[in-house]
């Protein structure tokens, strides 16, 4: 039996593919970019029941292999074995949202037409059953001629069965061939008719929440309140942790001072190294709290709805609702925000978003803002509830948003663009955020902050110490 060495997870966006990737690999993963492009690359490793070690690749989400974006082009090339920077996967694990098979089966048929060994994972089966959706997975497997595994990745249901299936040898299929879109649509209709029974009533919970959160008045008010509360929490919740870090650094500096003789080495450790480390760690709580809310909103399915809600407002400024997520990502760092613009299909809208993304207040500015606010704004409350420092921070963030919209409006005026672009978004089901995924995301972003920003701050602190000594 030939051991499977490389597998790739493929699927539409919002299918739970990354949740499955996290369950399979845990913290044994690394994130990078493919050389020459801004497409994110995630890989990890897992050990099968037989003891074999697999390399797992989480490919970018794609709606079709008929590539219309850099993400889809990379996914298609890797699946076909035509991408020079990646080894051709031995098995493609196609992940679909069981609550939305009508959309996802089209992609499954495109992947199957490539003729590569594959497994089909019906993810989010717990949501499908809760909604009353009945799926005959055995009949679906017979019709497709591939193994079908039912999972609920966030609850780890079906993971062991998936690992056992990967442990088996999968025979090679036919050479890669593509079928027409007409054939795919007809096959999807036939498969749904034979294997899926939909409930008579739609999911009333999602409909009720959408009626409130997507309301043109109430929805915008809720979004504004939510953003305001996030910025309040960045200061109010982080303060005890920041004080504890400062106290810990001070205690360690005092301990070194008591047990070391005066000299350059003591000064280097206390005034340069510990001061630099403290200057990095003290802002980590604020950054983690900000990312906690962003990741939780993403996990819950709210972010695409916020993009839809803001589409009309952003269109007046020369942007589209799709620019919301890149601009929101720019609050963390302008680089991933600019990278996220690859989801915007129109080149002019993409360029405008790229140009205004650096105007958003990124996390690199947060330590500077926090330092200035802490030095010049008193730590007091207004009306006994609102944190004054949080209000100032919210004002600084709002100023960045306003300047970005203003510049986008000016760009739109100069290019004399009067065209209208329709916004097509898939609104995923509402879900409770998975703490495991959020925790892994926080760990990843904390590591990036400490390695990139922390290294620069520490180096500059030591350099200043050298110049002043």
C-alpha cells in the first residue's frame, strides 16, 4: 500500500474548511504567502491511526475552478498539479457546507472532473440536522463514486472516520477533464433531487436575526454600537493585564538590580532588554482583545452581513461592500488588508481599496495611540459608564475611517466613474464562535506581532541604549 503523503483541503468560502484544518492539525501549522503573489498559504501536519504522517494544505476558498481571482487560480493550479511551488496532492479533500449543497455541489463536480483521488466531506451536519435537512450520504457517495464523510468540524464529530478513510489507499481516477457548466448545473439538480430532502419551512432563527441585523436603520445602529463597544473594551478590559505586565517587568528589573553589580551588563539587561520586552508585551492585551472581537464576528457569520449592510454607504464613496472586510482587516495591519482586496473582482474598486487601506488605524499605531492617550488623557469615566480613553481611541479610529472614505470619494470624482456594480455575497448561517478556532487565530496574530513588531521595538530600544550609554 502506498502511503499518502500530501492532502489538500478544497472548498467554497464559509464551508468550515479552516475549522476542519484546525481540528486535523491543531497548532502544528504555519502561515505564509506563495512567492510572487499575495495569496495566503496554510500548511500543517497530522498523524494517521496507522502512524503515517501527512502534510495538510489548506487551499484558498474558491467558488469555481474557472479561475476569476488569484485565489481561485492558485487553487486550480495546485489541484491540477501545475503549480511549481507545491507538490501535487495525493488526495483532494473537498469540504462542503451541508446546509447549502445547491451551491457547493457545483464545485464538487468541477473538482471530481479533474480525475484526482478525492474524498467528499459533508461539514456542518449538525446545522443541517437542526434545520431539518435530510441528506442520504450513502446514495450521494454511490452517485458520485467517491467516499462521503459526515462531519461537524467545530465539535470534532466525524474526524476519526475521516482519518480512517485517509488511511486507506485510494485508487487513481481518470486523467483530468473538465465538463461544461450546463452539465454541472444539470447534475447538481439531479443529485439534489435524489439525495436531499429540504424542510418545508426555512430556518426561522436566521430569518429573524437577518430582519434585525440587516435592517437599513436598526442594522446600522447595531453595527455602530458594536464597533463602539469594541473600542471601549480595548482599553477597559486590557487595563488590568497591562498593569500586571508592567508590574512583572518592574519586579524582574528590581530583582536583577539586587543581584547584579552596577555596570554595562546590568544596564543592558534592565534599561535595554527588559525595557524593550516590556514595551512590546504591555500592548499585547489590547491587540488580542481587538482581534478576539474581529475573529468572533468572522466566526459568527456577521462580517459578510456587515459588508452587505454598508454596501450602499460605501458605494457613494466609490467603494463596494466587499471593501468592508479588507478595510476591517486593515485595523489589524494594512498588509493583510491589502492582501484581502484580491476578493474584489473589479480592478478599479480593488485599486481604490488598496490606496485607502493604509489610512485605517492599524495595530502598529495602537501602541503609539495607547502611549499618547495614557500620557495626555486622564483615566476617568463619563456618566459613570463610558471610558474617556476609550472614547478618544474611538475618535482616532473614526478619523481614520472618515479620511479613507473622503479619499475614496475624491478618487471616484477624479476617475469620473458612474458605473454601478452589483454586490453578490454568500451570507453564511449564524453560528456560535468556535473557541478553538478563535484561540488559534489569536495565537497566530500574537506570534506575528511579537516577531515582527516586537523585534523592531526591541532592536530600536537596544540601539537607543547604545547611543545614550
